[in-house]
C-alpha cells in the first residue's frame, strides 16, 4: 500500500497510523536537492527509507524499482504529482526483476568480502546471504555489520553487489574494525572481490533491484556467472599497506585489463 504525503515523515510517529513505526513501513522522498543524490537509512526518522534527488542518474527507474520491489511494504511516498506521472510513464513495462540489463546498467556486479569468507565462498561454489550462513553455522557473529547502518532485518536475506566502487571494501573494513569505518584511505586487511556477469544473472531472473541496491536472494552459484576474483596478493603492490581505495583501484584496473573490451565498470 502506498500513502502519498507532502513532506518527509515526522520522527517517531507514523502520520498514517499515529503510532510508532514497525518493520512493515518504509518511505521514499523525491526532491530537487542538489546537496545529495541518494541517502539511505533511518536518517533520524525511526523508519528505514530513501531520500532521492532527481539529480541521481535514472532517478525515475530508482523510484519505479523501489515501488515495485516493496509491494509487500507500506510505503510513505513523498513526490509531486508531475514527477509521479513521469515515473509511471517511463517505468511502464518494467519491474524490479527485469530479466535483462537496461541500457544504463553496468555489465558487471562486484561482491566484496573478507579473506576467510572468500575461502568459504570458493569452497561452497556459491555466494550465500547472511541469514543462510548463520543458519548453517558458517558465521558466529550475532548480527550483520549492516545493523550499524540501521538496515532492516530482511536485508540479511540478500547478497548485495556494487558496480565496482568502494562500498564493498568499506563494508569489509567495517567488519574488521567492528564499527563503521568510512575512511577509504585507512589501512585495512582486504579480502577478495568477486566480479560477475550482470547480464547473465539478470537473464536467469536472479538480479533484483530495490531502488537502492542491486542484489540477489539467498544464494548465487559462482558458475556460470563468475568472471574474475581479486585479492591484494594477485592485483596489488604487496610492498604497500592496502586501503579500501587502493585495493578497489588495483582490482578494477586488473579486471579491465583482462575484460575491458567486453565489460564495463561504473565506479
């Protein structure tokens, strides 16, 4: 159910129910703000959601994917009539799990993880979501690192991807430090970056778009989607202390040297 509102939802209390928010609610606020493109999280509002600027590339598809993916949620939607009409016109015929890459979408998906997790992934021959790993006893941590960001519990049912940027290494660095570590130039212990064929994943109906992330549900086999994997030993300058930025740059550079004629990265 979608509820149109005129302003950002107020903190603490749901303007529809006049009671505190529960996990069935989310929000999407669309603006012309030039100070950001997308901000994801609770943002002091006690409900998880997205502030999206129309300066975000393909913002109309982000709105369409958000509404399509979250059909089982109750959504507070703050958007103008004209903008909503434009979204509906542009997004017509699409859904969050389109079984093909759209013209603007990156042809590569990247998943970053720690060194120990990488060895388990290679042994299993698959990526698995946090909840599956927890059920199998493969991880002993009580909660995923995303909890520090206010991620809702259902995020742990999915495997998250980047398009080659720093975000995955920031997560790895945060896991190592036990807190959010947002400095991309702070030394850390890199793990491994897995590069996947996004078109093949989409073709098989496994690529999901929620308006915020590209992801897959539950489990993703490495074959036939894995193109390349990188560790610091295989791509970096081992005489230097790696950082999230230097590992990302070195891994992407090596990937493009090998696959750049066929695949592109959006960093």
